[in-house]
C-alpha cells in the first residue's frame, strides 16, 4: 500500500511592513497599504508568492484577523490571486513591464562619480590575518547553526541537479552568474531588504570578501582614502591595504557611523564602507538621520558608499531594517550580500548589486580576477529559493537565534559575575561586551582556547591604540543548553587573572 505524501505549499516573502498600533489607520489597512505599495512600485511582481495569513500574522505579532481582512481586500481589488494548493500570490494579470533604472540619476549639486583608472598591484599575501571562520566551539563568530540546516532538502536538490547536468554546463558560464539565481536574489532583495534592483545588476561572487575586492578595484586607486567604521571589519581593512588605499577610521556611536567626524577628518574620501543594518562588531543600527547624512555627503563629494549587509535577516525586537541602498536616488551605493550567514560558510556564494551604469566596469574586473563563478551550486541555491525553502529557513533560524541570544543575555547577567556593558543584542549572530578596567581581551581569548571557547578580542577591531577591551561573542552556533556552562567557564577565566 502506497502512502500518499501531502504537498507542502511553498512559502513567500513579505515586503517590509511597519505596524503602528497607535496610528489612526487600522491594522488591516496598514498591511493592505504595504502590499499595495510594494506591488505598485514593482518590488513585488506578478506570480510572486506571499506568506500565508497565519505566518504573516505571527511575524508581525498581531491577530490573524487584520491580515485576513487585508488579503481579502487585495484579492477583491485584483492585486492578489489565490489557487487551491498553491497559496496566495501577486496577480498574474498585472503588467510586468518595468522601466529600467535611469543610467544617470544626477541630483542638484551632485559631483561626478570617479572610478579607478587602473588596477593597482597587490602587496604580499603575508599581510592577511591568519584568521579563518572554521573554528568550532562556543561563542565563535560568523558561524550559523549548521546542525539545524535542512540538509535532507538540500541533498535532494543537489541530487536532482546532478541528474539534470548537461554537457553545456561544463563550459565557461556567464561571468555575472546564472540568470535563475540572479533573478531569485533580485526578487528577494526587493521584497525583504527594500533594495532597488533588477537581475541585470546582480553579480554572483565567492562571498563578501571577493565582493569588497572587486568593488575596490573598480572604484578606487592606490592612495585613495576610504572611510571605515571604528571599530570595524578587519578583513575589509586588509583588502583596502592590499590595494594601496588609505583607511580613515571614523568612530561609531549609538547611531552608527559618525558622519560629521568623517567629514571633519577627510571630507573628500573616495568611498565609505558601512554596515548600517547591524554594525560589525558593536551591532549598532544606523539611524535614519545618519543614513540620510552619509548619502548627502556622497552626493556632494562625489564619493561612493559600499554597503555590507552581512546578517540583516536576523532581527529580534522588530522587523528587519530596510537597506541603505533603497534610499539612494543617485546610484552611489554598491550593495554587498552573502549566503554564508543564512545558509553555510563553505558555500562561498555572495553577490553585489551594482549601479546600472557601472555593470560593464565591474564585469571587466570580474573576468580579470577569476573569469566567472562555478554554476552547480548557483543552480541548487536558485531552486532552494524558488521553492520557498530559503524563506522558511530564515524564519525558523530567526526564532532559534532569538532564543539563543536571550539565553546568552540571561546567563551573562546571572552567571558571569563581572559587570560588562553589552551592545548589539537586538540583531545579528553576535553581541559584544566591554570589559572593566584591568582586563586584557587578547590574554582572555588565548586562555579561553584551552576551554574550547572561541572568543574574539574586541580591541582587534580597532585601528587606534590603546583601544577598548572587550569580547565579541557569537551565539548562533551554541545551543541554549550549552550557553550557561560556557559563560561559567568564561567567568572562571575572568576571575583567575
């Protein structure tokens, strides 16, 4: 006797919806307006699925009734359509012609945008830090919960892709990446991250590190000055150094990059690298006013903004914050993303969203660097996204990481026994703690290795010396059951100094 398997309805991705219970506008109308605006502005396209009413109500933290009412109105007005067994999607009857982004979006007073005239030679590779993300142990940063990855689904997609291989797939492929994956990424970014992009602007790369490398070679020359957040991402500093650029450290405060200080230190910097959704390593979210300030600076100075949106999917006190690129009207922002944090690091897949008039320049550098990306896992990821597994995985991981973050915060408060200042706990896969006077974070990290605690010293993320002493604690790959014991080990290390 054969058992009939029930077919699971693919899940969809919702646009960014801000629910305000104090607003005069009722909740169902707020949900309705968010979807209608996303459809009218082409962030949601015909035939794209939307989440079930139950799923969306859970994500928004509201009753299911307002969501049902909003969906009913959108169905009645023809924005949505619903088919039995296929869920709800944007109506296929809506027109799908989209005007391409303007090749030149000049604003009043906007300076010309410089691009590099040559590719500078790289210094010795010995200058790169010998740090790798493959460490295993409590509190290692940048490591997703791999034991929770849907490996059976992934393996099934890999096997299916193996069976679909053709001789043509063994030749060189499109150096921009496969069309299927670029379209899936563009669709996801428009709806979930508020990015203004089309598939033709998306370039597939081998992780965010290569994305920064290619972007640097296109936009910067040897000697170009670059704003970087202080503290900031050490690997990005290395890329700029290897390309002969001069890093200008700009302090980060409670609102993110301090633009006023950056202008005072170097008003004509060629570019700025920022992590606005979840700053590394302090975890600050850049405020709206700072986002507008840094965009205004880029327009007036003719500078570039490189936005690294590395773990923006995981926010625990509110819905994900929209990208900085989505606010840009002057095509000044190069947007970088990666699958390392949401899927797994060894996949080595990332992407760049390129201003349309620079695609050819990025393509020329890309072909020079490594011709093009491998195609096999691009096809697997495209299937993973198209069939709804990607959005479901993100939602499930967001709940898991929220629980692990809460367990870590509770244990730091109850078990550590040392007063620390916790920062960056609202989002991402790590938080940071600033240690009291007298502690040296590098010494603590070295001793912690003997206890299989992988602590990253906060001082290593600063260029200035002396720098604040603290620790960066990843919580994504440490279970809630393991966290209290790991914190007690850290307590013993701190008290034994």
